[in-house]
């Protein structure tokens, strides 16, 4: 936990600091820094946005439930380039809420993610890098299997995931096409909440009880895996003012059930109205054998087997680049 806290503090300082002056041009996405300039090898790009969707009914004969949803999101990039070295850092945050008439406020999105990649290539012409990658992800607030709001199924740092590995990466100059292959990547799953750890949530070793239900050994709060990781990033303007972006991650552990692949695929389509107004369509698919689905059955929270997780998003929002 101390290592994770130190890593987060480091990234906060990295992303919050003003590291250099940059050259700025105006693009369809707004102001964009295109350095490095003569003063520094750093390039930075920040984007914050707010999406909202709303539907209201008054004496509507066909019926319906009024609702409003909001999503606050941010993406912050810091890139260092010098000679044959490249260090790319990315902070992604998203948090969304939904309120329906007669139903309590519910969470729809909750993401805190840090990505860092340090690469070296033999010459300035090649697009292949020897790369070390670090990824950390967790959430801001408790998660629930609605309508149950008494028992949380996830919490901040429960789970939290850390990927750390070395491999080869193909990266175009504009970083809009990335392919990373790593034969040696460690995956650390952390479950800081003891109640969830005792349940064996997210794949950690669960607690042991005697026949009378008395606790013998508490569940472990972490799980270490070593496996193969493949990640890909693709971004392209497929039509005027329409940009597609896809991120995919495939991971398989050598020790436990090798060949059983964890899948995380996030596909989004951005339609530009003007410099600050955009429409977003997204589909996010996750499958992880260690994540068990939970459902409310006869007033009881029941743990089921792993299931494919699917999230679809459609929103219109305001974007500010700086």
C-alpha cells in the first residue's frame, strides 16, 4: 500500500506541475501543444468534459420515468521525448451519477487510472521500442449491486489492479496506433476491505472457517500473477468530425489457468459538433474469471459465477482542452 501511495503522489506531482512552455496550435479539438520546443522535451495535453442526458415526463399518456444523468471526465497526458527515449504518462478519471424519479441516486461510472510507459529504440527511424509499462486502476467510491445499497460489492482499492511488465511496443509517430506485447507482466490484485477479502472477492484467497462458522484465517488482501499481456490502442478520424478510439487489453496468467484470458475492450466514437461540444458513443466489454457477478434474489445478495460485463454509453457533453 505504501508503494501504491508513493506512486499516486508521484503522478499527482507529474500531472499537476507546469513543466515547460510549449508551442500551441489550434485544431478541431481545440488548442493543442505540439512540442517539444527549444526549452523542454516535455509535451502536455489536458482535457476535461461533462456529459449530460435527461428525459422528463409530465402527464405523459404512454408513461415513463423521468431521469437525469451526468458524467464528469478528464484525461491528462505528459510525454517526454529525447533522442531515442520516450516516456508517456496518462491519467484518466471518470465519475458518473444517475437520478430517476422515485429512485435514489445511483453511480453509473467510477474510474481512476494511471498509465506510464518508458520506451527505448535503437534509432530515430524505427517505430519499435523496448518498453516497460506500469498501469494502476481503482475507483473513487463504494459500488453496489442495486437495488441493495446496504452491502457494497466494491470499494476504493477493493479492487485495485497493478500491471508491471517489460516487452516490445510498436508506436507510430503521432501515437495513434500502439501495439504492446509483453511475455513477462505481473498483475497484482489488491482488496483492501477485509470483508470482501474474506469472501475471496476478485480472486484473492478467501478466509477459512470451522464447521461452526468461526473464523480461522482471514482472507488475503492481495493476489500476485505473472503472465502474458497484449494491449492495443487505435485512434483515427474515419469521417470528417467523427473519430473512433479503441483500447483493448488481453491478459493470461502462466500459473493459474493459462489460456483463460482476461479481456478489457473499450470502444468509443466521438462526433464533433464544434470546438467545445461533442457527442460520445461508447461500448465497454470486460471479462475476468476472478470477478464474480452478484444479484439480489429474494432479498439476499447471491454470488454467481463470472459473467461478461457490458456497458453502453451515449451522451452529449462539453469538452475543454488546455
